[in-house]
C-alpha cells in the first residue's frame, strides 16, 4: 500500500497569555491508501490540532507549526506556498468538521456551496457543476436533491448538513478525507447512517480517511489503524483489533475499561483517576504518570519513546522498555 | 490496577493549592496591564486628571487677573503656553478648564449610568409593563438626534438667562438625559440574556430568593459591562460638553472649559496668529477623548469579550 | 427489592406545547408538541432513564416537571402533591427536595460566584442550616463529591469540566434532595471523566437513597445506571420497561434501532443493525398515526392512520406499537 499522508515529528505550538502550549508534540503518523486511521483522544489531546496542522488551518500568530514535516503523496505541505496549498486543500485533501452548521455559509444556497469547489478545482461550467452537485446530494442519501440544492443551510437538520458537508468533501474525489469528530454532534441513528456512508465511499473510491474521534465505539467500527493521543503525544498506536484486544499503554487500557458497553454490565465502572494535566505545567516525564497505577520513578523524570512492541503496534511507556527491571 | 475506584479521585492529584484565589476581576486586571495601548490610555487619562486638579495649585496665575500688558503673548518661559487676549496664562486656563470639562464628563456619566442601569435593570428583570414604559420612553429619546436636542436645551438655558454659575450643573443634567436611554437599552439586553443563562435557571431550581438572584447572581455579571460603558461614556460627555460650550450653549465664560476656550479664539486673526490660544484646549479634548476610548476598548476586551463591536 | 415502594414522582398525561407565532401580530399558527401526553412513575430509590435523540422532548420533560417552564396539560405529582397546584412560595420551599443537574458544567455555574457560595447559598436561603455551619456542610459535600476542601473559595473557571460537574452535583446534594433530575450530566465530559461521574452518581444513590430521573441519549450509560428505562421519540413515549426487560426483549422497532446503532468498542463485532432511513420529522408537523412510521422499517398501512395505544404487554413492559 502506498503512503498517502506521512506526518513526521510534527510539533504545533500555541502562544497563550500564560505561556506556550505544546498542543501537538513530536507526533508522527502515517495514513496509507485506502486505510482508515483513527486518532483517538480526549479533549486537549491534540488530535484536532494535528488535523488542522495538516490542513494548514493553524493560524499565526496564535498557533504555529514549529517543526516536522507533513508529506502528502511525497510532497511536504509545510513547504507549499499559499496558492499551491489551496489547490491541494479541498481538492486532494478534504475535511469535514464537527459542526456542519458553522462550516457552511448561511447566506449561500446548498447547491451553490457544492458547485464552488467543482468550478474552482475541476474547472467545470456552471451548468455541469450544478448537475454534478445534484448528483452528489443524491449520493449522500438525500432525496429531493433538486429542492435541497435550492435551500439554505438553516432549513436543514444537523444530519442533513453533515451529509452536505460530506458531499462537498467528496465532490473533487479527494485522496484523503480528514474527518474531525464528524458524528459527535449527531444522534446515534444518524451517526450510524453517516459512518456507513463514509465507509461506503472509502470502498468505492479508495480514498483514505483520517478520522478524529473521542468515541471508542466509532473507532472500533471504522478504524483499520488507531493512534491514541494524550496531552499532545502519541502514547500508543496499532492495528485496531490488536490494539483493542491487547492494549498496552495504561492510558489505553483505562480508556477501554472505563466505557460502559451495552449488554456488558458492571457494578462499577473502572475510571482513570485525576484529570488531564495542565498543558502549561508539563515537564519532561510521561505525561500520564500522575494518573497511572504503574507509575515508576523514571516515569516522573524521563519521557518514554514510542517503541514497537508487537507487529505494527507501538507504545510509549517505560513498562515496555527493555531496560525496565520490572518486565 | 483494578483497585482504583471512582472515589479514588477524592485524593486526585489536582493542581496544588494556589496561593491566591484568582477572581475574574484579578484575572481581568492582569490581562489589562498586558494591553500596552490600554495602559497608555489610562496613563494619559490619569495624567490629565492629575494635571487639571493638582496643576493649577502650583500656578502663580490662578486669580484670572486681567493683565492688559501681557495680551496675546506667545509661549515663553514665564507663560509656557502664552497668554490670551486678556493677558491670562493659557496653561493655567487650560488646566482650570479641564477641571470643569472632566468634572462635567464624570458627573454626567455617573448620573446617566445610575439612571440608565437602574431603569435597564428594572425593565430587564421585571419585564412586563415596567419594561414597556421604560423602553418606549428610551426609544422616544433615541429617535431625537442628541446634538440638536442639546442645542435646543442649551438655547433654552440662554433664553431663560440661567446664571452662569449654575449652567455647569444643568449641562451635566442635559448630558445625562441624552446618555441614559442607550445605556438602559444595553443594560436591559444584558439582563435579558443573563436571565436565560443556565446558572440563573439553577437559582430557580435551588429555590433562591429574588433578592439573592438579583444581587448575588445578576448584578455581578452586569458590572463589567457597566464599567465599560461608563468609561466610554465619559469621553462622549466631554465631547458633547465641548461642542455645546463652543457654540456658547453650554458652560459660559468666565468659567473656562475647553470648548469655550476654543470658541474664544474663533476668529481668523487668533486662528492664524495666536495658535497657542486654541491648540492647547483642542489638543486636550483630543488627547483625553482618544485616551478614554482606547482605555475603554481595552477594558471591553478584558471585561466583556463578547460585546466587541 | 420486592416490597412495593412508594411512588415518588408520578407524571400523568404531561403535555408541553410551544406555540409557533408568525405574522405581524404574532398569531399562533401551530404548536411544537415537545412533550405530547407522557406518563410514567418513578418509585423511591429507582433510577428512571429517559432515553431519546435530540428533539425527542426528553429534556423538556425534566424542565416541565420542575416547573422551569409551564406545562400545557397533565399532572406532575411529587410525593403525592401536584406541583402545579402549589402557590409560588410553597413551591419554592419544596424545591430543595427536587434538584436538577445540568448538562453543561460550564454554563450552569455562575462565573462570578465562588464554589462555596454556589453550594451553600440555598442552605442559607431555605434556612436549612445555621449560618456558622454552612461552611462545614459545604466542605463535607465537596469531599463526598471527590473535591477537596480547599476548593471552597475557588471560582468556577479554575476547574476542569469534570470537576465543575462535581460541583453541580454537590450543589444539588447539599440540600439533601429526594429526587434528582439529571439532564445529560455526562455527555459533555471526556470518557475517562464520564466514568468518574457515573460512579459518583452510583455511590450517592447507595449512600443517600436518592431517586434519579436520568435523561440521556447514551444507551450504554443508561443501561449501566438505570433500573427502569423509557424511550421517547418526537415527544411521545414509545416504550417503558425495567432495564433487564428492555435490553433482553426490546419490543418497539425504534428501541431496537437505537440499540443496534450504538457503536460498541469491540472491533470486528458483527451485529445485525437496523438502519433507520431518513431524518427526524419536523416536530411542528409530526407524522400522522404512529409518529415513527416514516422511519420504521416495519411500518404497515395501519401505522400511518392510527395512533398506537401505549399499553402494558405484561411484565411491567409498556409499548406503543401496532405490531407488538
């Protein structure tokens, strides 16, 4: 399989009044062709910022990509100029967001917003673009496509708008779709429809998907490969089945155990104690150490590196270091 | 690992106890002093106030004595900003005028903030008929452009031959009549939006008394907005006062204000040959109003980030 | 478990319509039937889970019970007293006994009120504790909710979302309520924090004998926490049953679709999924007959015409569907 997206040592920092937040801290990940890679993490883990960095949506002076490379089909996106980036963005890489309402322009009709990228990137005529727009609306499972094309965003429900967003995203046959919590704002029955649809498009077009989510259920259903992030770092990654069956990082283990699962009742849920560390107060250490049941001295002082422990599974934890006397 | 329960979080290593409990006020203050422009604005305003209220104490020319021998003298070491047509020291006059202008601005602000916020709170909290009456009255006043209204009122003052020593107070009243409606409207809007906040619904569920809802929950959230409006209001009031006095409809000579000092230099000869007569009061108005607005905008940014224009 | 417990909350034929106004004179041209004839009973010590998607009216049920918004019709009895018959002062006096926990831990705490005051002020207003004891009571409840005593003088912005939710729970618990209505209390929280809060709810029920009305869209959370469950769709109750009964034998097609749509964190788990077509209908113009028929994979002609009765099918299991 070809690598579509290859992020190496990406670091994105934000300057706040209180200091520099290392939102994404030396993150490397790879998305191959036709693969769904899920970045899973809680709020503040840096999963969305990673995606925004890829899209060039981190805006100075608030935030800045300070290091690393983002290679899309061999070309470093960070080295592209504004115009070159624009031809990649929305054309070869598309993105959908959590809130479809805020990503659509409220004063433009749905059809016009769909036609825009077609005319811009595909150089279609207005007429052809409209025809294609209506086809696309049908493809994302909306009936009465003509009528919907002439309506405004506020006239549609959240689920419909997310479908429209997907239609816009796939309109130029992207090689990579970045979906940032695409179903978090939606009801479960609608979520199921949207996820099914994303999977179907992936099968049909062979595009890759970088899916960002906090929902382990969604990960299990969608992912081929999972990257777990915590406090701006990748703590574990691996193929989905292996990772869910044999999570190695204590954080991943805790996360999987703390989610109630239908038809698997427990008296008390496992819960990871404490909370995500303040990003401004991080010192070299395993950032999970103060919530970890296996915390050792070294965890408090030295950052563990991401090491391969099994086939395609990597973990950043001192428990798995060979030098660690506990193993 | 399985020994960790939910209760285990009681001992959760939450951030170490900070030495001070940072209230939103303290936080806002810290943010404000990081805003260089706002600090500059504040320094200028503070300097103006200090200069106007303390400065004349050190001036040997405070008696306003007419000295024909020193008519229209250009700035010199003796008279830093020269003298006017009656031989009075311009610097001293500008500072004394500043006392009046700043006092008028400050007092009319206090008055209009008091009236405006009281009526706004009543309208927004109790709604119903009180709201209707107050807001229609405010609407009525808002439909009349302020400046013509002030001109009419000023002209009436002259018509009724109001003694000059009282005119200053009446001008304050006039300015607050013009100032309160927009203020009341903003306060009412804020009250209406605060009422709908979830934490206000929480006070209903908790069964709190009306008094506590109003004084402990609503008003503290209103104060930041009031501070911002009040600050910006001073600038407006100073401008209006200057305009009125310039047209001879506000505070009248011999009581100096920045406005009527410029008016006194309102002829071709003074304009061209005696710029020290009108530049100092003009610059004072300009600097004070700009500084207040910059400071007010800075305050708005830290106190009331959602209300950006 | 088997002794018959007293009903604590009885909701009978509750309706809440929001008028749609239009035109120059604001004439009422229709109603959004947010809650349309809902009945259920919660007994002492039970946890009743009210499940539904957005627009189902589940939150409005909670708010109408607490008289945060007025009902259109129906009865809400708390300990045998109809809350809508009470004059304002008596209602206010009763309020500490029924508390609400909000979804959004950010907007439900006043940013300018210290945590200690937010928790203690209702005690003071209701005269439930002498002034000098209030601080101790607040510290006690803070500790019980997994916060520390030194948090008492902090402001909300110094807390994380999970901690704020603990404050919200402490604010309700300090009043020693009988009923707690929790409106999506964990859906704004991260997974690891969610588990902490769910455990806290559990613990408080065990130690204080609380009764919960737990409103949520998340079936896995509801299953974990609730003894009885009601499923709402477009303002109507579709199915109610005990938890075990509902999960073992879901009867309504909507319940089954909902259950099958919840993503389960087990990869490669093959499940039979009932995929619903289409979107939620406009609540201002709900479908005729069974409100669910437009999306129901099993709908027949009768479903379009006739409103199904909400009836008990035995085993304390009630369902509104023609096909059952």
